[in-house]
C-alpha cells in the first residue's frame, strides 16, 4: 500500500490477464503510515483492473500481515471465486505437486514442505522429488496434525525422502521404487553436470571484505574455493543469489560443494 503497483506486479498481472484466469489483488502493508490504498486502486485501474467498489469486477482486499486485518476477507474471496468458477481438484490420479521448502532434520532426516496440486498424496506412496525419492512415512499439516492423505490445494510437511530436494522442485507419485530411483538419478546427473560447470566457470565478485585474502599479483585472477551449506534449500538458493549480485571485480568464486545440512569431513577433504 505504500509502494504502489511495482513493475514486477504489472508483469505478473499481464501474465494472468493473458492466461484469462480470475485475479484477486491483495494490497498489503495497510498498517504502515505511508499506506495509500486509493492510490493503489487508481494504479490498478490503469492496468485494466477496476476494483469492485469502483464498479469493476476485480476483487481487491486491503490487508496487513502484521495485524491480521483483511486476511480472513482475502481467504473468503478466494473460496468464493473458486465456487463461482467451479474449480475442483483432480483426485483420482497419482499425486503431484511442488516442494515449497526442504531441510535436513537430525532426528527424522529430510523434511519437505509441499503442496499437492493434483491427485491424493497418501502415507506409503512412493514419491520422487528432485534428487530425492522414498516412501512417505508421515505427513503433518500447518497445525501439526498428522495426515494419512492429502488432497489438492493442501500443504503438508512430508518425511520419507532419502535426500533433501530444492525449493521449487516438482514431486510426483510413481508406481515403484525402481522408477523413483531412476528419476532421482537423472536429476542427480543434471545437478552434477551443473556443479562441474559452476566449478569450472565460477562466479565473479569482490572480496575486499575478506581479511587476509592474498593473491600473487595485483592483476592476477584470484580463486576463492567455497563450500556452501544452509539449513534449508530455499536459504541455500538465496545465499547463492546474494553472492552473484556482489560487485564483480577480479576474484573467481568457485563452489566446491553446496547443499543442505552440516559441513562434513569429506567436504573439508575437497
């Protein structure tokens, strides 16, 4: 509400309009001192999104993540639109969806937060997700309640994979472990190729803030070997993205290894 309609928002709106899908606009940060809801509505009208209270058909909901104002209204609006357009999820097919986040839990192993987009995900299903695969051992929802099965549009934390997938990876239920292993191995090969390419090419950035970093000459290319570890896959990608955005000068950043979990002795031996 204090920033107006940004260029990235306009791009997302354009894609939604081209797809011909209903649009619900949430105007956030209405609790801030600089909030100007009416100005945002005016900017929305300029991109062919006329709010309902202005005589249009676009659902616009002012809300605050901090105070909770408008959140229930937003949820009710989404449910109402789905009922009007009769949106239903397909449940009688093998489950598939998207990994939202994943991390390594020392007590239970890889834990993946996922949302089901089609089919019904059940405890005992054989699942493949990115470089990981395994049989679903347990699932819990946002409230911490155990679930035996999950239908489309619901999100859960899933335990049972043998490896930590990346945020954004697709997951799918397959018929047997052999098929799951083959799919995971293909993803591992892709990841290995990408890692080798990254090691050979590297990423340039300034290391002026690294005390004690030495090079043989002022104009020599300096290589900084990095082992990158994070608690969750989403954090790992965010760290890589931040490093890539640092000013490029004369230092080559080379990832020897990157992933989730703790740094091991084998990492150090690299």
